[in-house]
């Protein structure tokens, strides 16, 4: 245990967040996502599991440390509902609220078709699988820059 850190942030997750560089993506995915398969193809090959949480709670913990990239138009992306690209499921709305709070402004989620999302997640730095079993709780978050104060 460390002081000042969200207790949800496991040692493996802390390593992933620290090892990522500016522009690297983190795949934050639900319990139904083929995480083991996709994680093997990521930059780090790492799969970090954080069971027993909602996706919003996991996103809150991750975003307490991970800066979101402000240099791109689509720093946070979501998996689209199959056959319905405009529907935003409750799990995505919950995470949207967390992202907006962390960023201090609205950062709309950009939709990615399911199989294109799998491909994009394969190019991420790592996969973090959350125990939330609700469908379409799959996100890509691009790491931004931490500036000196």
C-alpha cells in the first residue's frame, strides 16, 4: 500500500501506467473482451486484471494518474454497439462522466466498430481488463504528456 494512491491501482497496473509514453494507448476493457488474446499482441504483451469493479470505478482510478492526450482529436475511443453506431450504452455514459471530470472538460468518446476496435486494441501498450460484465465497456485511452510544474 502506498500513501496518496487509489488502492485499486495494483503494482502491475502502476507499472503499465508509468511505462507508457506519450501517444501510447491503454485498452480498458470489460470482462467479456478477448483480453488474453489481444494482450499478447500489444506493445508490452501485458494483461492486467482488476476484478470486482465497475468500469467507471476502474476508469476513475486509472485517470487519477494517467493524463489524457490533448494533442489529438480522439484521445478516448469506445467500442460501438454492433449494428448501431450511435447508441451509447449506460456503461459508456458512466465512463464518459468520469473522463469529463478528469479532463476538466467534455471529451466526447469516438466510436470504433467492434472488429476495428479489436485491431486498435492490439496496437495498444497494454490491456486492463475490468470485472464489469456489462457489454460494450471497452475503451482506448491515449496517454498525454506530464508537464513539469
